[in-house]
């Protein structure tokens, strides 16, 4: 409708100062038909996003602009997941082959990490979109005002603090909706790990400041809270994955208890799991495993990326390939670096496929 794109429709501005921010509501003179088309479009869009439960669909219809941010968050957490597990048999590769909002969370594929990092990704994406003025429902965090202090002295709150509280609140409502439909050990585990993911983003909020004063001295500072790079959250959750705690559901079905009776600590900030992971050596779609056939491995490593571990003892093939790299680089005044291109031959090792049983060849 051409009448829906005139001067009456306001466009959010990116990174405008906090005191200039306001809700991005449509002008009163915006035609009613435009709002009707918007509502109808949101319903159609949300009804066609696969994998949403009713509660998520309702949130989508009320806040359709948030779904783009959630989609961006999905790309971000899948990318981070693949980075964290790049040297392991399971490397998150199954997750980006699906077209749902989150990528399909496979039935058994490292749930303890996947649920935490995906929940963190939604918090991160929503919070960022709020602060950049991309959403109608939220903007910067206006709660922090007045004077405060840190180890460098006093400062004034100002600027554009990331609205982590809104990001956390919406992520909890949206991501947890699926798990709240079921009352079993797995749902309780997922809700717990979702919370750990949300808290991980909050843990790495950092103070950023701008200095004022004579000659740029920091006698006066204006500061705000900002999220750290998502990699810090990924690194933290990866360490928590390594020390995850096995749990079982208690008898009344309202919570879980640690499987190890000698465990004395708290599970509050730890990732938990209810079943062991498969070995991921073979293709098993129900477990989210593509197998390791054809995966590149490191012949000289004794770690998880080494050929012995990665290939599950099946052995590996070696192919000699040509590699082109920059070499003999020189600094040229002023101001450039010039390099030659050098070719060399390198050996690439890839895992052998699983050997089929003889009876399969006969049949």
C-alpha cells in the first residue's frame, strides 16, 4: 500500500542518545488500513515460522520486529557453537542445516551447551537491537542515573547502557515457552541451562566511559554498561560444558538432584545433563550426528582434533594439495606492505568412512 510509506511512518534511529530516545509509535494520522495490514502480515509471518509453540507464536504476533533480531541471534550462537566445537567429532554442523528460528536442536546433540548458548544468543541479539533503536518495544536502559564510582574514581551515568534486563526478560519468555509445556527431567534440564545461558551474557557486562576535562583528562567521566563480545560468553559456557553435572529428576517431579551422591557443591551456575552424549563416530540423525567420515584431522595431535580420536580408530586418507600463501612481505614507504605469493605442497588428512558390514554388500 503506497499510503503506508509516507512521512507519517517513523523510522528508528541507530544509537541516538538516551535522552533523545522515545517510543517509535506510528503517528496518529497513519491510516488504519496500514495497522491492519501490519497485524495481518505479522500473523501470516508468525504462522509460517516452523518450530514455534503457541506461546512463541503469540509473542511473535505481538512483537514481529523482534523475530528478525532472534533470527540474527540464532546465526550468532550457531557460529559460536561451531567455533567452540570446531576440533571435536560433533561440531554443530547439524544445526545450520535447518530453517527454523533456532536451527533444529537435535534430540541428543550436546543439549547442555546448545540450550545455554542459544538462550544467550537471544539475550544478546534482543539487547543489542534495543540499544540500537531497532525495536518499538524497548530502547536504552534508562534506570542508571546520577553519580557512581569504580576503582578509578567517581563518574556520572549517561550514554546508552545496553538494556540487558529487557533482553533477559524477553528471552526467558520466548525461549522457555517450549520447555514449560512439558514436565519431565529433560525439560527441567533445558530450563536450567537456558537460565545459565542468560546469566552468562549478564556476567560479562562491562563499564565503558568517555572522558571529559582539560586536554582530554579523565577528571570527569560519563559511563554506561555495555555487553562484551559474544565470544566471552561462548568461552565461559564451553568451560561450563566441560564440567557439567549429571542430574536425575526427584521423586515428586518438581526438580532434579545430582546423580553423584558425594557431590557437595551447588548446581545453580553449572550446566547439567540427564544422559551421556553419543560418541558421534557414525551418522545418526536422531542424535544430531553427521559422523566423522571426511573430516579433516591433525596427524600430529593427541587431542580431540587428532586423527586417532577424530576418526574413531578407522584410519585416515592423506591427500597432497597445493597451498598458496603470502610470503616475503616487505614494508614499502609510505605506507603499504607488498607480498609475493608462494606455493607449497601440504598433506591434508581426512577420516576414512565407516566400513560397511559384509552382509550389506551381499544384499
